[in-house]
């Protein structure tokens, strides 16, 4: 039984996200998106004009709820006072992890897409810009809790933490199966907690 169709724009975005998540950004053509979504090339051109605009639109729309949740977390930390490295690791991981907790199947597609986009950021200026903005937001907070580290080391560790976060969430289903964990919400929450603590440990380890 086929899934009910929405608007052409929504169907194309959903199809593109899934194909990018499965195959990588660079390996998916507009033609394959059209064929999979079941619309003509004219429909895709009408809504997005170019492949680059389609990717940018998809990133913007999928990332906005994540950024809103992150802003809420950082605002609460600001009111309460930053409570340490674990709190910052939570602000990095939880907004993306919430996608999987809320809708496991669709959420996993989204985090896989984000991971693919992050890996391909040398070709995606919008992703590079987003990464740079994240650094600007988090670096002053990291400086407060990692006082022994210079700016270059903090930035390097944060970028490594970001990459680990994306990969850890994108491969959640594989890792859980490998470690014989049933796919329940409780086990996903435990996995995410482990990932947060692992990221925090990497940020603050002593060389």
C-alpha cells in the first residue's frame, strides 16, 4: 500500500532527504529524486529551481526546530548559570537526538541526512556557515568551563565532538543492534545519555 501523498513540495523534500540519507549528498541526482517522488522535472524546478537550492531549503527547514530547541536549552543554562561540560554536551546532542526520540523512523532519516551534509560541508556553504555560527555560540561557554584550554584546542575538540555526535546518532540503529539492545524508547534514551557523556569526556580529557 503506497503512502498518501502530500503537496509536491513536501513529497520532493521528504524523498530528497531519504535518498541523501541513504546514499550521500553527492550521489543523488535531481533525476533520481524526481523518479522516486513521482513528479516531473518541472515540479522540482518550479519549487526549488536548482539542486543547490533544494539542499539549502531542506537543511533550513529540518534544522530550524533543532536550533529552536538548542536556543531554549542554552537560554535555560544562561538563567541558571552554565553547569559544566556535560550541560554543553547536552546542548550539542539533545536537539538532534530529540528527532529520533520523537519519531524514531523519520528522526533517524533526518539525523543521517544531517550527518551526510556535515561530512560534505566542503561543498555546502550553508553547512559551513552553520558550523561556524555554532562555534561562535559555544566557544565562550566552553571557555568558561575549560579554562585550561587555549582557543585553538577548544575549537578543535568542539569540531571533533560535533562530528562524533552526528556519527553516533546516525549510526544509532547499527550500534544498538551490534550491542544487542532492543529498539525501545528507554534504550534509545540510555544510548543518548552514553553519547552525551562520551562527548563530554572527550571535551575535557587531560592530555
